[in-house]
C-alpha cells in the first residue's frame, strides 16, 4: 500500500497536482513500484483531509497517463515499467529545472553564475547528506 505519511500540502498549486507530484516523486525514488496499491479514493481523501473529487481527479490523471490501473469496486494498482519511470524522471527534472532557471533569471543571474551556484549547492547537499552517515559511523 502506498504511504502518504510524508505528504505535505503546499500553497499555490492545486492539491490534485501535489498528489500527482508526490506519487511521481515516489516512483522516481523507487519507493512506489509496479503493482503497488493506492489507498481507496475515500480513504485517501480522509487521510489527506481533501475533497474526494480532488483525489478522483488525481487518480483519473494517473489513469490517463497509464500509470494507474483501477478496477471497479476493487483495487487501484500502479502500472510502471522502466520506460514510464524514465519519462516521469525527465518530466519532474525538467519542471524543477525550468522553475529554478526562471527564478535565477528573474534575479539577474546569468548562466555561468547559475552553473557555479548549482555546483556549490550540489557540494553542500552532498556534504549534508553524508554528515549523518559519518556521525553514525563514529557512534
């Protein structure tokens, strides 16, 4: 069963799109796999505290994209293969990259400076991600 424990609603984006993004990020991360079951629409709407129509819209979109297979009165299962996962990864990375590029350009930052900032941020993230592992090794 797909867990929505880490789902956090954000401002500024329709909730059904946030649900889609959450599921797609889980797919790319390998947390959501082919054949995983989605909670029922009623359960998911109660769990997230959103209108059932919102959950229905997210599920319908997943079905239209060929990522979810629903059976009347029964389970809804993820339908994934390597090609779909690659396409989702490309979609998400492209969306996030365009958002970042637009923000940087709005701040007057050129491509060379942006690439340098990205490299610096990458190194910072790697250091932060490895820090907990180093502390665990010390204990």
